[in-house]
C-alpha cells in the first residue's frame, strides 16, 4: 500500500523570527519513502537540518517579516496491516532495563508520573504485569477521558486531564504515559500522521496524531489510548518524553498561524 502524506502551514510574522520545524517522517521509515518529503517555503528561505537529542529530524530557518508558507508531501510504502500485538511481552524489572530507556521512567513537563503514582497503583496494582497492564492503562484512559477538539490547550497536563476528564489525543497519551512510568514501565510520546485507513472516515479537519510506545519484552510497542485499537498506516514523525519534545513548530517570537492543513491518503 502507498500513502500520500503531507502538510501546509501558513504563518504571519511581524518581524524576523527563528523557527524550528519537526515535521519529517521518522528516520526509522526511511526505507519506506518512495518519494521523500521536500520542504518548500514561500518565500524561499535558507534551511538547515539537524538531529535532536532523541534522534528526530529537525529543520531550522529564519522567517522574514510577513507571510510564510511551509509545506511538504511524501509518498510512503506501508504494509497496510494493523499495528502488531505482543500479548506475551514481559515487563522488565527496573534494574534490568537498558540504560537508554531509563529517561522514559522519569516525570516530565506534561507527564507528572510522580504526582499520579498513588492513583496508578490503586487502579492497576491487580492487573497482570507486561502487555496486559499497559493495555489496562489504555482501556482506563480511553474510558476516563472525553475527546473533543474544543478541549485542546497547551497547558493541559496528565494530572489536569485526569481530574478534568477531557482532552485531545495528546492528553490521552500524556495520561497513559504518566501511569505507565508510575508503574515502572518506560513510556515515550509519539507524534505521527494517522489517516482514516481501514476505519470509517471522520468528518473533521485532520491533525497530527499523538500516541505512545511502551518498552516491554526487549522492544518498544505502540499503543493508542485515544482510539484504543490497532491502526494501519501510522507514519511516525518524532518521539520524546512528552509533547514538549516533539512540537511540530517552535517560533522564537510573536507569530500568527493563519492556516494549518494535514493530509494522509491511501494511493490507488
């Protein structure tokens, strides 16, 4: 299966403004890129790419005063199969975890696992270790939160989502991550393209999708508490501790987002 994925963002800048973009499809899917995305800016500006501390591809540019359009599109080969299930994946004792997973056990800006520790152990202490426990977390978060785009806020955290019981996909991911970390399961935040492939189409503007990965049985496994089902055609963009690490764009100055479009379509 081939998937056409892309985005277009239009900004107004009142003055010269540095900008960081994190919109490239993740390097782990490099072999699947039939047509790699080519960043286009109008007007044309110089860009420079680098990898951040988590290995994500980032692009630096300096926006001139006025309107700036940033866009790209890629053609990606995908199996078309739902994400795999590993029900027998075991949970590691903390002392046996690889060094590079330990950072994903710690509290972070949006995932206050320390503040949710008592809640997590009260809710999940009787669930089986490993895959079943992570799935129990996803089941709870999926049922506990009400999804709505009107609930989106850059100030929402896992604790706030838990108490207010509402949010968007990033809030679902943050709460599940915080619970997993409180239960000594490494969990990392993911942002991706996710279209309506293999599921009924949703009559709403498309956005980038948030999910998370948990480290079980010697590997990272994808989980999606917002949809709480295995999905086909998820195209990873970036991973980090939480949404603060994988912001699609970071502008170092005043700006207005005039237009924002994302698309993910099966080709043929």
